[in-house]
C-alpha cells in the first residue's frame, strides 16, 4: 500500500460555490487548524480572483473582520483590520499601511475550478478535526 506522501497534503477540499463570493463582497469565514491550533480563515473575491488568508492580523494575532465576513474598507480596495486599522493588499496579503509594518497575512492556497472554490490544506493549515460522536448519540 502506498505511503501517504506530499500528494495527501494537497488534496483539495471544496469551500463553496464560486457564485457565493461576490466581487469585493463579503468573505466566507471558515474554521481551520493552524499548526494544530483552532483558527479561522477567510476567502473573498478580489479583481475576479478568489484569495484566502488566515484571519489573523500581523500586528497583534487577533481576528480582523469588523462584522462577520466583512474585511474590506469602505472603498472596497483594502483588507482593513478592525482593531487598529492595518491595511493589507487583498491580492497578496502584504501590509500597505498601519501598524502591520512589513508583515503580511498568511495565505491559503485556493483555486476556483468550474463553478466551485477549493482549498488545498498544507502542513501548517489543515481542516479542523471532525467532531467526536457523543455518548448519547451512540447506538446501544
Ligand atoms: S491588531 Fe490589527 S492593526 Fe492592530
């Protein structure tokens, strides 16, 4: 039997339909494990392309959306951290202003294929573990 190798690291997971992500609209927020710790990530469409990042500011490691799934500023040009106003370039995650300095958002690999958006987990960012069935719901 073949050993799980790098290919197992890149098995894509479906995130959503492409139509669910409007241009410069609300992001899809989803749970991940970042180096084994619970974290959240988000995916949004910008200039036609779907991008995804860990929802964690480079200034202080906190979530950035000012309302759930709302990351863009009023001009819809920058990802803006709601805490102290760090601004990031949506296409690259690079800090372009504010207290994030030379930092950048941690990008996730996503791909839009057909009508669907897929996420490719990696060693650092993986899907959350499935919930354990509770004792009450177990069959006798
Ligand atoms: S925590 Fe994001 S700018 Fe300070």
